C-alpha cells in the first residue's frame, strides 16, 4: 500500500486524508466495518465504518480532554461508568484517578479484541486493571436496567449512527441522571465544533432536560475531520468552570498527561464568541 491514502469523509463537506503504509487488520463485525491501519505520521489507526476513531499519534488529546475535565468536576469520583470506548484509551485515563471501580459497557467485542491486539500503546494494561469491569452490551439498555449508581458517566461513542443514535437522546441522558450520585457528572463526545454544530446544540438541549449545569468545551484532535472537537457535560453538582486551578493541579499532578493542564481546563470551556452565541442560543 506504499503511498496509499486513507480518506475520512467527516460530515461530507470536510474530508481528512492520511498517508498509510499498511492495512494491518480488517473485519466486518455485527455492528460495523473495523480496520486497523499503519500510518507514517500517526502510527496505528482504528477506523470504524471509514471514520477514524483513534490513533497512536493523537489519542491522548481526545481521551485526556473527555476524561479529566469531567473527573475533576466531581469532588471525589469513586464509581465511574464508560459507555463505548472500546479502544481502551479512555479507560486508561480514568484509571489514573483514585477510583474504586470503572465499568465499561462496549457493544462490539471485536473493537476491544482488535485494540488489545493491535493498539497496546493506547489501552496499555487498562483492560487488566483489577478496578476495571468490562461488559459487552448496549450502553442504552445497561443504563436503563442497572441498579448501580455512578459518580461520573463518560460516553465515548461513535457518531450518532446505528447503535450510537440513542446515546445522544434526552431519554438516555435522563436515565443516566437517575443513576448518578448527588454531585454526579455526565460527559459526552458531542461531535465536531465545525461541521456538527447542530449535534452540539442537540446534546446541550437534551442534557438540559436533566441537568441544571450544562457546559461545552473544545479540544484539538488532529486526526478528526476539521480538527476542533467538542465535548459536553451535564453536572448535578459543581460547575466545571468554577473548579479551582490549584485543586486540578493537585488531582492530576504527576499523571504523565500530555495535553490536559489546569489552564487548559479553563481555556477549553471559554468558547469563542461565535460558538458561544450559537450553542447557547436555545
Ligand atoms: N473517540 C471516538 C469518536 O469520537 O468517534 C469513539 C471511539 S470508541 C471506539 C466508540 C465505540 O462506541 C465503538 O467501539 C462502538 O462500538 C461503541 N458504541 C456505539 N454505540 C454503542 C452503544 N449503544 N453501547 C455501547 N457502545 C457503543
């Protein structure tokens, strides 16, 4: 495949192309088409239905910015739930905190199997951590049926297609809110801040049905089309913009973070005026 290019069609109006040197693995799973590529610049890349999910080269940007702003917003998270996240990168970030238990519910076992085998630099030893419980199943049904309570719930899903559609719905967010402890936090990947702005608004609107505090923040994820990615949080307790920088510094100190810092936490929530006006208009 020398000189071949992988094209990620993004939202149709924006595309990313990556030079790849080898397709290491490919399979059709019950839910999606799964591929692993080798690329000179980004190392190994996980691709689902043609969309780049994570790469060795920039996974930390996405995983750190979904995990840590939510975890530090809760004063002392002990029970954490991850929906999706089959590559294990988010699980690895959560386990950097003094949590007692992390439950991860991933619908497609093939994603976890391929990630353990081909992406060890992303998941590390996270799947084997005694604090981690992995459930193969639909996160929507799991949240509806579980009697467990969680301090923080993180939704690391694919785009709102197929099994992931319901993960952006008001009903699902309400079910999650019922499973949260009093200062609980729900954080979701809410799509591109460039070509999925309607999705950002939808996530915010649907979260408002169950959460008094709703905040959106941004990160640069180089291998995602149009690069600027958004996350949105609903909090039953603290407002993430009011978490003191020195507290954040104390809680993530020495965690070998490569992207997330206390100043970046606050800067990420300071949305540029065009986006603030647009996302806060409903
Ligand atoms: N960071 C990536 C992104 O933003 O596009 C997502 C990475 S992660 C691999 C996405 C995972 O969500 C996939 O493995 C997919 O199988 C899983 N997923 C989709 N819908 C799901 C559902 N209803 N319940 C549990 N997992 C789901």
